[in-house]
C-alpha cells in the first residue's frame, strides 16, 4: 500500500469503520472514502494524506463476521490481500455493503442478498437472468435459490458473458 494524497471531495461514500491490521491483527478506527475503484482510509477525518488504499478492481466483497467473530464485518478480497472492516451499526454496514457492491462488479459479490426472500413471496412466473457467471460459489447460490422456490415456476438464463 502506498501513501497517496487524494482530493477529499465527497466521494461515493465516506465514514468511520474499524479495519484489521495486516501483520499485527489489531483493530484501528479509520475514516474511509470510497471513489469509483478505490477505498481510501485515513487515520483522522481531517488528514490530507491517506494511510492506505484498497484497489477494488476485481475485488470480491462478502460478509466477514464468520472469520472475525465481529458483527457488521465486511470482507474485501483483492488480488494481494484480504481486508476486514466493520461498522458500528447495522445501518452503516448495509450502506457500505451497497456502496461497495456498486463499486465492484456486482456479479462477483457473494452476499446472501434479499433476492431469495423476494422470490419466496413472488406471485406468478419468475425469470431470473444471471450475467457474467464466473465462479462456482455464485453458481451454487443460484442453484440454492432455484431449489428453494417451490412455486411459482422459475425460468433461469445463465450467460458467461456480460450483456
């Protein structure tokens, strides 16, 4: 991670989260600023120099509470490292999850999203279109959703390409 100076404009989302250290696995509260493909973090809200940044290109976003034993934990897996951050509240967690999901390719995120619940209460036929299927874990989720919906009938189109 390089130290970078960033235009501290509004960004897509900003706020406090607690991040786990890389070598020493302690937890430190940091101010985060999300831009199109970077998540910058600062030691203080007023800092001009960021303490580090997470490049979100091809990052996989998922829940991390099962690995950290801390509620509201987000796992951000990049090519070089897996980061763990957590928020102080569920509403902040949900906001960050939504923002990070938009900042990364949404089809590579492994969230147990509310789609399953929406399908369970749906009335009439359902057409589920999955684009850019790239991993077995995602395919397994789609299969789980299909199996869990007893009625109405589900029609699924899966493409390995984005369209």
